[in-house]
C-alpha cells in the first residue's frame, strides 16, 4: 500500500488557496473548470453558427458576425477547451500515476494556469471592439488576417502569445516531472500510457509553439511595421504563411489527440479486466505518430500549387501516419477480445471514441489523396472529418477520463444512470450533427458561409437539430459532475474493479498531499 499523507497541512482557506496554490490537484481542477467554461462558450458560438444554417437565406446574424463566430468558435475550442482540459487531467493524474509528491516546478505550474484567463479575456473582448472580433477563420490565413483584418487582430496576436507561453511552461513541467520524479522501480517502460502520451505531447508542444509565435509575430510586423512577409507586392508570399502555420498546425492536431490515446489506453484495460495488449508497440506507435506529424503539414495545402513531387511526398507521408494509428486501434480491440467487459460510463465513451475516431481516420485517408482532395478541399467534408476526430476523439476522451477519475478526485461514485443518459444523447447528437456533413461536402457545399444553395437544406436542418441535441446534453454532464462533487455513494480506493496503477492505491478522495515518501510499486506493476 502506498504511503499517503493528508494531515500535516491541507489547503489554504478562501480565495488565496486558488490564487497562490502550487498543489497539482488544485491547479488541475482549475484547468478543468476553466476548460469546461470555455467548452460552453465555444459551444454557444457553434449553436449560433448552426442556427443560422438551419435553413437557406440569412436568418439571425450578419455575414460578418457569422465569420467572427466561426473564427472564435475554433480558437476557443482548440486553445481554450481541449488543450487546457488535457493539461488539467495531466496535472491531476501524472504525479499520482508515477508516485511523485507534486509537479517538478509547482510555482511555474500556478503561473502557466493564471496566464490563461487573461489571454482568453483578451480574445473574447475583441467581440466588443470597433470592427468586431477576428473574422478570418481559426487558421487566420494572410492576407485576410493582415491586410484585410479588423483592428482587434493585434489583441488576438497578443492573446495567442500568452496561450503559447502557458503551453510551453506546462510542457516543460510535465517533461521534468516524468523524467525526474518517478517512484523507485518505475522504469520508462513501466510508465502508464497516459504518462507516455503526455510526455511525447509535451515535446511536440515545445517544438511547435515557437513556430506559432513566429507566424503571429510576422503578422504583427506586416500590420504595424511595414514589413511584407506575406504581401506579394513587397516581395513576400501569402503561401509562406500557410507553410509556417501548418508546420505548427499539424503537430497541434496530434497534441490534441495523443493524450486522448493515453486516456483510452487506461480505461479499456480496466473495464476489459485485461492487461493492455502490446504495451511496447503502443509506446513506439505514439512516438512514430509524433515524428511523422512534422512531415505532413502541406497536405492542408494541396490546392495552392505545390510542385507534383511535393504533393506526392505529402500524400504518401500522410497515408503512412495511418499505420501507427491503426496499430493503436488494433491493440485496443485485441485488449477487449475475450475480456470480461462491463460497460460503465467511462467505457461507453471509450468505445465510442474507438469507433468514431476510426471513421474520422478513414475520411482523413480520403483527404490525404491529393487528386481527390481538390474536390473535398474547403467543403463541409473537411468540417465533418476534423469534427469526427476532435469531438468523438478529443472531447469524448476527456469526458471518459473525467468520468473514470472523478471518484478518485471527489471520493464519490458518479450517478451511472445520468452518465449513460449523457453518453447516449451525446453519441446520437454527434453523429446526427456531423455525419450528414460528409454528404453535403461531397456535393460541393463550401464551409464558412452563412447562406447556401437550396439542395443542401435538408441535411443542414438535420445537422442543426443534432447540434442542439449534443449541445444541450452537455448540461447533463455538468449536472452529473456537480452532483458527484457534492455527494453520492462513497468511492473505495480502487473505485473500478480491474483498475491498476499507483493512483488506485491511495484513498478516494486523494489526499491533498499524496506521497510524503516515494511509494513502493504494487505487484501488478513490477
């Protein structure tokens, strides 16, 4: 049994606890609540977009405001909801999983969180500025984001810099913690897979966040200092923006999905009551995905006039990335094969992740084929693809992780009936929303437009109904989390039968200070 301590000094009282805390559990909780707030804010923007698209014609909002909504929805969901949620899960779980007393750099941990509310306050405040918020899409292509941008773009650039600083500090902290603070006997190849995926993700963050900082700084120079990095009239090139942006942007996609792979790799063995099939191959597959993610950026750019050799290279490199991803899916299925499976809420979300993420992967393979990408490019087929990867992918994995670890955080079991209701409403809502988009995309409906031709009306109506079902079903999630925090059936230390790992050796709720002395590894991990 691991040594634990909760007695000698607990949390401070009042607001000071949250402002000045260096405790990884408090900071993890703040990240998770912040990301939930951003999830609802970004979700409201998504519902505004879908309400406008319920039928052809302009109904509710001006086209300019519609473009602001599409831009802000993307930025808030990517940088404000998905990434902070994964960082919150890492803050809570990584020290407990490796037997560390806290994160390696606790004060920097506090700072990296508190930058975020100010960054997003600045970003959201652009909605109320002259000329409105950024309206050029979440990928902010130049010259739309430089020559033709509203004045608020400067605040957007500053907010992006602040988010990047926060991400880099968080990544450094995770790397330092995992490499230096593991319990005696926990070698790298005994690390829980959630820790492995986060370690690799942290290296990706450190590699690509400076690239994002570089591209927004070049934008700032073009807007205010007379340079012409992206202006052809001054000898620059708008396509340069796309190359630099996607060199950040494609690894970013994997930053949002690798921790999800880790969560699913913790949950499926628990509810299948089997060890994970092919642990070493999962580690190598994760590393392969991270390395290959730097070699595929221009598959977002097949229509810009790349040389044929470039198109072929990026096409084959993109197809190659499907191999390690397929290894992961195979290993999850092999873990479940002939297991004693039960279907509690975390497992339902994990199974939906495997099935729906695979659908997103197949449409990604279609988009990887350069000649046919000319047909798909900039249509709703692309929207369908990346939402299948990010909503049933990243968001379902986050929800699975929250349901899985909530008893460890709160000391109470969640309401299983409400959890299942949330799952089925979300599962139906996601598919009703995004599956029809494949069809209207293949039929040629362009993305980021507030009005559309009559032949797309029926599928758009279905997608909007699905979006409202999915959006409002998240209130069930909120209710369930708050109810679990406030009370419920007491959770045991090992809340789920079949759960293995150091985090299940300490009491539920986890004491404020987990390990005073390094714990001994349980038999199952030796």
